C-alpha cells in the first residue's frame, strides 16, 4: 500500500517535473530524473526524500549555488545494504562528494569503479563503516579524487598499486580493515598526500623509507599493525608532519632523533612497541603530546625531555628508564606519567611551577627522600600517585591545599609521622591510599569530612587509637582497609555504602562484633581476623546478602557459629570458645551411625556364634564327639 502510494506520488512528481521543471528547481531534467529514480531505488520514507520540494532540499543532497546541479550526496546511515543504486548515483556527473558511510554495503562493483571513475570532479568518496570484504579494488579513473575513506570494513589482502592512479589523493583512510603485507608506498602523487591512516590492520614489515617522499604528509597513523624494525631516519624530512602515530606495533631500536627537526609535529605516539634505545635529546622541542609508554627504553632521561615549551602530556611509564627526574619542567605540563621505571633520586621541587599539572604519576620507581611540600603549588592536581617508591619522611600537611585532588596514592613507601589532618580538607577526594608505610598516630576523626571518599586504605602502618566513630557517616565509602595496624577500642558503626571490603584484621580491637554490621547488605568481604574480639557471632550476619568471604579467625569469640549461606567462605579458626554447629551435628550423626554399626556388628557376631555352636552340637554329633575325644587325648 505504501509502496503503491510512493510509486504513484513519484510518478506524479516526475510528471510535474517534466512539465514545469523550474517550478521545483533549476536542476536539469536529466539530474531530476536521476534523483527520482534514486529515490525509488533507495526505499526511503516519504519524510526523507518524497517531498514536493526540489531534490536539492532532500536530506543529504547538496546542490551548487543556484541549485543548477547536484554536487554532494550524503547517504550516511541510510540503512543501505544493496549496492544496486550505485550506478544511478554515478550518472550525476556533477558529483563532488559521495558519502555512503555507516551502511551495510558489502561490495564496490566494477561498474561503480567504471562509472563513477569517469566523474572527474568527484573529490570525496566515503565508504567508511560498511561491510566491504575481499581485496581492495583498483581505482581506475577518479582523476580528481582527493579523499578516500574505506575505514571500518573487512577489506583484506595487500595494498599494491590499486591506489597509484589517484593523482590528486590528499587523504587516505584504510584503518580498521584486515589488510596485510607491506605498508603501501604507491599512493598517487607523493607531493600531495596529507593524511595517511592505516591503523588497525595486519600490515607487516618495516616502516618504508619511501614514506619520506610524501613531503606533504601532516598525519601518519600506522598504529596497531605488525610493523617491525626502526623508525626511518627520513621521517625527519617530513617538514609538515603534525601527528605521528606508531603505537602497538613491534618497532624497536632508538626513537628517531630526527623527529626533533619537525617544527609542526605536536603529537607523537609510539607506545606498546619494543623500542629499546635511549631517548634522544631534543625530541620534545616542539611536541605537545609524547606517549612512549610500554617500551623498553633505557638509560637516563635527557635533561631537556620534560622542558619542551609546548609539552602538555608526557607518558613514559613502563620502560627501563633510570637516573633522576630532570628538574627542568615545562610549565605547560598537564599530565606526566613516569610510573613503572627505575627512576631514582628525589622528586625535584621544581614541580612547584606547574600550575596546570593535573595528573602526576611517579609510582613504581626508586625515588628517595621526602615528598617535596612544593607539590602543593600544583593547584590543579586531580591525581597524585607516588606509590611504590622509597620515599621517607612525613606526608606534607600542605598537600591539604590541593583542593582539586581526587586520587592520592602514597602506598608502599616508608613514610612516617602522623596522617596530617589537613588531608581531610580535600573535599573531592575519592581514593586515599597510604597503606604499607610507617605512619603513626591515630586516624584523624575529621576524616569524615571527606564526603566523597570511596576507597580508604591505611593498612600496614603503625596507627594507634580507636577507629573514629564518625566513619559511620561517610556514606560514599565502598572500601575500608585498616588492617595491620595497632588500632584499639571497639568496632564503630560502618556506613551501609560499603561494598568491596571492610578489613580491620590484625589490630587490637576488642568487644563484640556489632549487630549493626548486618546492615551492610552490599558488603562482599568482611575481615576481622587477628584481633581480640569476644562474644558470639551475631546471627544477623547470616542475612548479609552479598557477603562471600567472612574471616573471623584468631579472636576470642565463643558460642555456636550461625548457619551462613553455602557460598560464604568462612574462616573462624583460632577461636577456642567457638563451637562449630555443622561439625557438632555431623559428629552426633556419626556417633549414632557408629552405635548402629556396633549394635549390628555385635548382633551379627552373636548370631553367627550361635549358629556355629548349634551346627557343632546338633548336625554332626559323631565327628564332633570324636574330635572332643581326640581333644581329650
Ligand atoms: C542526459 O543523459 C544522457 C544519458 O543518460 C546523456 O546522453 C545526455 O547528454 C544528458 N543530457 C544532458 C543535458 O546532460
Ligand atoms: C529496496 O527494497 C527492495 C524490495 O523491498 C529490495 O529488493 C532492494 O534491495 C531495496 N534497496 C536497497 C537499496 O536497499
Ligand atoms: C551510524 O548509524 C547508526 C544508525 O544506523 C547511528 O545510530 C550511529 O550514530 C551512526 N554512527 C555514525 C558514526 O554516524
Ligand atoms: C566518513 O564518514 C564518517 C561518518 O560515518 C566520518 O566520521 C568520516 O570523517 C568521514 N570521512 C571523511 C574522509 O570525511
Ligand atoms: C580478519 O581476518 C582474520 C583471519 O584471516 C579473521 O579471523 C577476522 O575475523 C578478520 N577480521 C575482520 C574484521 O574481518
Ligand atoms: C579517516 O581518515 C581521514 C583522514 O585523516 C579522516 O578525515 C576521517 O575522519 C577518518 N574516518 C573516520 C571514520 O574516522
Ligand atoms: C614481535 O616480534 C617478535 C620477534 O621479533 C615476535 O616473536 C612477536 O610475535 C612479534 N609480535 C607481534 C605482535 O608481531
Ligand atoms: C636525519 O638523520 C639522518 C642520519 O641520522 C641525517 O642524514 C638526515 O640529514 C637527518 N634528517 C634531517 C631532516 O635532519
Ligand atoms: C633492541 O632490539 C633489537 C630487536 O629486537 C635488537 O636487535 C637489539 O639488539 C636491541 N638493542 C638493545 C640495546 O638491546
Ligand atoms: C623506614 O624508615 C625508618 C625510619 O623512619 C627506618 O627505621 C626503617 O628501617 C625504614 N624501613 C625500611 C623498610 O626502609
Ligand atoms: C588505645 O590505645 C591508646 C594508646 O595507643 C590508649 O591511650 C587508649 O587508652 C587505648 N584505648 C583502649 C580502649 O584500650
Ligand atoms: C567446622 O567443621 C567442618 C567439618 O568438620 C570443618 O570443615 C570446618 O573447618 C569447621 N569450621 C570451623 C570454623 O571450625
């Protein structure tokens, strides 16, 4: 019915167009007809294309000024799966842009190459996000094509000469396909290509030296392929390069010092490779973004590495870098990640100048001496991670001035002194981890002013005194780790928000396990082991629906262990006064069974003996008598 109406409407419209084409547009009757047949083939709903207005106002149709010809067609996300409309599109000789992205087209036919290849004015062809498979077709013709986007398809095989005829090509995107073989070096006119995206394929071999011929390149993305070898020296000759992305390959050797010659280069990413040399001096001269994480870069960092005047992001984490953190630091730094190296020496106080610094990660190194209080001048800091170093001395009270701080990780150092109460002014703090240090004193009761805190980890210190009762009001907490300290007193009320774990193990806590813990409906792990807790295990704990691990070992608990759900892993050993209900029941049952066995056994023995004697004396009297006689002998 709808189709019938559509057909009738389109026939009617075609008729009107033929009679009075200028009423609707100044499109030639040829193009009007072409558009009409296209609309029929595309099965579009009335609202999109079957309007009485001229085709130039249809969705996705662009016309020249004066509406004399169709110059652009964007059929992106039109739900197209059948390619039969493509030859009709190729009749629009004035077409400049053709966007077919985000559909379900599965092939580019020879017919399309033939017909659309003749449109010299066609500048952009976008087949991104379709279901194209098979090998890359040879693009004959397309004399004016500047931009070809075939990304996000399933094209495979080598890229050899198929694109070499595209003499005007400026932008090529083959990312997210299944191409293999070497990086293509025949891509039309080497002096024109500006953007080359080949990431997320299976390209193999080395980064070809020939890439240096493409003097106009400003973007190279070769990430996530299987490339090996080193960066070609000629890369430094690409004087217009702005972005160079080589991440997730198998590249090795030195980072090419030549890239420091490219004044336009602002982003260089080569993370997750096998680069194993030292980092050359000068490479951040012009850079804003440098990402070399997950390589095997060794040796000390050049003293100028962090001082590039435009540097915003530097990520060198997980390499083999050693020596000191350079003291010359760029004021424009926003994100600095040096974790997972072998850096030693102190954290330079020159960080104080970095008023844009938002993320600072120096964790998992060999940094020594005290945390410089000057870090408190980095007022934008949202994340400070100094964990797993050899830092000593106090936690600077001045860190309480970092009012944007959300994550503070100082664990696994040898920090000493008290937890400064100034830390509890950090209103945005989500994670506070000072575990495994040598902190003393008590947990400040003002800790409850950390209204957003979700992860509190102070375990493995020498903290004394009681757990502040105010902790019960910290209703963002998901996790509390206070184990391995010398906390005493009783267990206060805990916030019902707890989910991940409540660990109070290995302290000096006394008194009973509070009934109120049973309100922690979402808590998964409760560890109260190695304390002096007494009294009975509250029956109500069996109602904690999410609990799967309950550790109560080595306390002074007594009474009978209540029945926990079978999936709760319970350890209550080392509580001499505690009776195991299940084992008691079992023992009683076993005892009864043993009784029965004994009764049955004794009965059977008696019965057999009785029958034996009966047989002895009754059924064979003579022989028995002789035997008796012989006995007597
Ligand atoms: C109209 O199209 C036909 C073929 O479809 C072509 O031969 C003819 O030259 C076109 N006319 C104009 C005015 O473009
Ligand atoms: C339009 O619909 C017809 C019949 O429903 C179908 O055969 C054809 O493939 C569709 N065309 C497109 C471009 O999806
Ligand atoms: C692709 O099309 C789908 C609908 O078909 C739409 O939801 C999505 O946003 C589109 N994606 C892009 C990148 O245009
Ligand atoms: C192709 O279309 C996609 C949207 O589907 C868009 O993200 C992409 O930028 C387009 N490519 C070009 C070269 O314009
Ligand atoms: C790429 O090819 C491999 C094997 O040849 C296949 O398993 C994989 O599904 C393909 N990926 C895509 C996106 O087509
Ligand atoms: C493909 O790469 C081109 C050139 O860099 C870019 O303009 C286009 O947006 C990319 N396509 C997608 C889908 O990202
Ligand atoms: C990297 O190269 C090594 C040998 O040089 C090889 O064993 C490994 O599989 C390669 N990895 C990838 C992701 O290609
Ligand atoms: C790059 O380095 C090579 C050798 O290291 C040198 O011959 C070449 O001139 C350098 N290129 C630029 C642009 O500096
Ligand atoms: C770096 O890696 C390459 C390739 O695996 C290897 O040949 C070379 O010896 C390595 N260099 C160093 C300094 O380890
Ligand atoms: C930690 O520092 C204290 C001095 O504050 C020192 O006595 C202790 O040996 C250090 N521990 C470690 C593991 O370095
Ligand atoms: C807890 O320990 C502190 C000293 O560490 C002591 O002053 C206080 O009396 C103790 N409290 C209890 C309840 O044992
Ligand atoms: C309770 O008894 C069972 C069975 O004998 C045993 O496996 C379990 O370890 C005992 N639990 C405690 C807390 O003693």
